[in-house]
C-alpha cells in the first residue's frame, strides 16, 4: 500500500493534470448550474455578512477596522472574522472591476472565490489518496471529490464565507502530515495549522489533530523527531504572525475565546517552540522516554498558558457569550445543533451526510483485515481524522463537510483494497464497487432509504424561507427612507447587504443587545413592543412570517406583535407599507 511516487517526481505531473482537468470540469458544471442563482440570492447570512465586510474593506476601512457601524447602532458591531478572507475577495474584485464595472466585479468575485478553493481541496485529497494506496487511490479520490454532494456544498458559487477556506486548509494540513517525510511538509504543516487558527477557531479540533500527527510521529525518534521540531518552529512563528495580522498592537495581549488572540496564538507558539527546542537538545531526543517526557511537558505548558490567560475559554469559543441570547437564538441555530437534534427537521440531509464517512471507515477496516501492514502512519492519521469529524457531527452538525472531505481518500484506498482482494481485472468489474462506494451513490441511497421509511421527511438543507432571503424581496425595503430596522435575526445580514438601512440585529454572538431587543419587540405584546421600539429608536419593523421568535411558549407567541402582524392585525402605532403588503417581507413604519 506504500506509493512509489513522490510529490516532486516527474510522474506526479500526470496526477496534477488529472486534478486540473477534474477541477475544470467541476468548475464549469458549477458555473453552468449556479451562476444564474447569484442574481437571485446572496446565499446564507454568513455570505451576506462577508459581502458587507468586503465592501467595507474596499470602501476604505483599515486592515484592523472590523467594525460595522450600521449594525446594532449606536455601539455598532466588531466582527471576529479574519480580514484575510476580505483581502482575497477584494483582490478578485479589483482585478475584475476595470473590465466588468463595480456590479460585475462583485458578481465575478462571488462566482470565482469558492471555485478557486475547490482546486487545492481536490489536490489535497488526491495527495492523501496517493500516500494511502498509490496512484489508483489518488485517481479514485479525484473522482469521488467531483461527485461528493455534501462535500461540495461549501464550494458552490456564492459561498464567500470562510468555511471553504477552512476545509481546504484542514485538508492541506492533513496532506502535510501524511507526507511529513518530504522536505517542505513540516514547514507547510505548521503554516497551514496557524492559518486555520487565524481564520477561525472552528477548526481547532482538526488543527490539534495535525499537531498530534507530527508530534506523536516524532516520538519514533531520529528524523521524525527532527521533523516534529521543524513543524513546531514554523507553527510558532506562523501563529504569532497570525495574531499580529488579526488584531491591532494594542490588543495583542488581550485574550479572546472566539478568535485568535494571545491565549490561542501564545499556546501554539509555546508548544511549537518547545518542540523545536526539544528536537535540538540531545537529552530530550536520544531516548523514547526523553521524547515522551519532553512532549508531555511541552503540552502541559501550552495548555497551562491557554487556561491561565482566560480560564473561561476552556468551555469553548462561545464561553463569554451573553447567556440571554442562548435560549432565544444560539440554541436554535440549525448548523450549531447536534446530529441527533437535527433529525426531526432534516433527517434525510443529516443521515445522508453521515453515511459516506461511515462507509469510508468500513472500507478502511477491510483494508486492515486484508493487509495489516496497511495500518501505516498515514492510514492512522486519516482514520482518526474521519472519526473526529464524525464525532463532532454528533455535537455540531455543520462539521459534516469536513467528514465528507476527510473520508474521500480513505474510501478511495478502500476501493483499491477491494479490487485487489477480489482480484478484479476487468474495467467493468472494477467500476461496480467504485460506483457503489462513491459518495454520490451512497448519499442518494441514504436519502431514498429515509424517504421510504418516513415519506414526509425533508431531503435537503434548503430553508423553507428561501423567499425571505431572495434578493428581489429586499428591493421595496431598500426604496424606503433610511432608518433603523428591527427584523428577525435571520434576515439581518441580508438587510445590511441589500438595503441602505441600519439594522438592530443579525445572527452573530457578539450582538447580544441587538438580538435581545429585537426578540423582545417581536415576542412582546403590541403595547410593550411599541415601548421597546420607541426606546431603541426603531424606524421600521420588517417581518418574515416564517421566522417566528424562538424560545417562547405558544401562549406567549399567540399574544405577540409577531403573531398580530402575521394575522394582519396592525397596531395603531405601525403603518403598513403597501409596496410590501404581499410579502414575503412585510415592512411597517413606526409612527410614534
């Protein structure tokens, strides 16, 4: 199962050719099927909000100025997202603007950005497949990547948030880990992990997996320990660089839970520096016990620093979130729910996202049963990656894309093991297990099975509230005189992106006051809602009838302003805007 080619050998060029051809075909397909949709809607809230941030950066906001004054005025909003994504989007926009004009350049940016990141993602799974089981597995991995439905979701045209970048960096880090004997792999691995932390902390488990892959392999001693040291050195330098480009100098020593800060960057830098030093100290390198002790001490120091800098962050990135927003918004966010909690709303989508990663683990088990020597370091790393991603799905369903991508090279290597184990020679005979084990077929079979058992079960991730997110729905609201809008949190980012209005709330955890006030306006009785709207300077109320305020009883909901407006009972202090009377978004002017 050990491949005979290396990433720098001439024969590898044919692999890159296959990756490039597959990417071109897939990109063309996505452009053909998805380009028209860019004019219909912006995507989800993260895509809309990222567009707002990119526009602010292009309009003159400084590198460190992550503020959005139009959101939750008068204090505004300071985003925890990385400016690196905005810079990349701005580069595409500026390249296209001389030829396409401002509107065309923005359209081009939204079209091309996710497709660009699809290329290195496909290259990474091909490299990992090659390491696991040679060229055949690499080619199967390329084919699987091209038809992996759950994996493709974050790379569709319009997906300009950071998730596709994070997935690609996680794959690149794993590729560096499985090819860590190559000269550049330790340095690239350290840089990729630091970039993962810099762009967003949602990939911390996968960053930790790459760190563990280098560090634990280093325990073997010799060249492996030296590689771990080089990885650690690059991780340390890159993590501090990530901190420096993410926060202004006056905040470099301030710990944060929801983005890279001194506690995360410092812990990574201490751990990386410790590995680098230990690999150069003879007493720490000579024996297994010395490496074990030094590794344990380094890990303990890094974790102690992280805990001491801000103990609350041990509870996760939402540790410092205002508890008031949890029952009314955060606990109800679909992508933040666990897999079991997602089943009632979307069983087909949840289970179809799970079936291919599970199949990859089964195929991996067949590999080991056939050839126990197949359990090499690369195999162990990828098996662990798929296991971790599946486990995280049971805590937070949005990691399904990571599980789907990580499973691709492992499943590809499993198909090769099936070919060899069954002594299949004819192309048609090989095609049968390859097709049946592909993510496309397994996903469709899972959807069909769920629909057969429960015919009324939804089968896609699409929201039933698409009309409330359609770009055309915001044109009548954009024509109204500028003012402060109170609307359901789920449409706040779209209101920012598609209208000139200020907006009280959007679905982001740092907006606790705006989320609480908006929810109270919608969930309170009309008279109390009037007082809240007046006290908070609200000029307009915008309603999407499908987005009821959450976290309240049916009795409270029945007496709320939301229910009154939904039923057509407009209080005297509100004036309905005729242009929005037929929806899907209904606007009301606060008269007094």
